[in-house]
C-alpha cells in the first residue's frame, strides 16, 4: 500500500531531510490520501500543523487548486526552512505558501474562523484534542480535518498504554467519533490517518 504511488525526487529528498532532523513526516500512502482529500475538496485554503520539512505540504499542494495557499505552522524554524526549500524543489512558488513559526496553540487562534477547506495535524500528539477544537473553528462547513499517527504504532489499541501521547490520540478519536457535527473515517494507511468532515 505504501508503494502504490511512488514518491518523486522532491518528496524523497524532503523525506530524507525530515527524518535526519527528527521531524518524521507522513508516509507515502498517507501523503497520497492528503492529496486526494485536498483534490476532492477543491481546496483553496489549507492549514497544516507540523511541516514534516515539506513532505505533507508537497502532497497537499499537489491536490489543492492552482491558486490555493497552504498555511504551514511549525515550532521549529529549521524545519520551516527545509520545507521552503522542498516546495521550491517541487516547483511551487513562494506565493503558494504562508509559513508561520510558532507553537500551534498560540498561532491557531490568530487564524480566521470558517476560512479553511482543510486542516492537517501532525505535531505534538498530546495537543491533538486542542487541535481538533481549533480546526472546528477554522473549517468551513464541508471542510475536513485529518490527524496523522492515529494508530500511534499500534499503541492506541493497547489498553495498557497510558502515556500522555497515546491518551491524547485516543481522546481525539473518541471526540471525533461522538461529535454529531462530524462524519468520521479512520484510514488504515501508514500509521493511521483519522479524518472527519464538518457538516454544514
């Protein structure tokens, strides 16, 4: 499944650099799912939390409209620099991205309510429930939120795992499943991609 849509040189280079600096990006199958979702939504405005040094952004930009803008939030300036280089290598102009360095929970409140087609979350796992609350405010009706690492290396399904990251991922799964405003879907790609559509 991971190899169904092979990554090109721009993605492979971004992935290698991300792994070298410890910012492990979404896998190829998860990236392909992001591109698919962005294309289905005809997305013009997308927020990603955690840049993965450009891997997730390239996949998202390739699914978005040609005039779409990706807002990328990352705590690490070095990761943002690598992401910018990756976008350039993939052929995207700087006008297609808005890079914001900072802690997501400080940055997200400054973004416009109901203005985004999609929000992708792949940063501090223990903050996932807060990311969901922010995403529900940012998304337009019919928009989609997606969380990487929803299986968390099979820890989420293991009731004996009680560490803060696993508990937070479990909690965001519960919140999405029980929220009647959302249409949930857990895709078994990579380490799990948890998606939810916000009803109108």
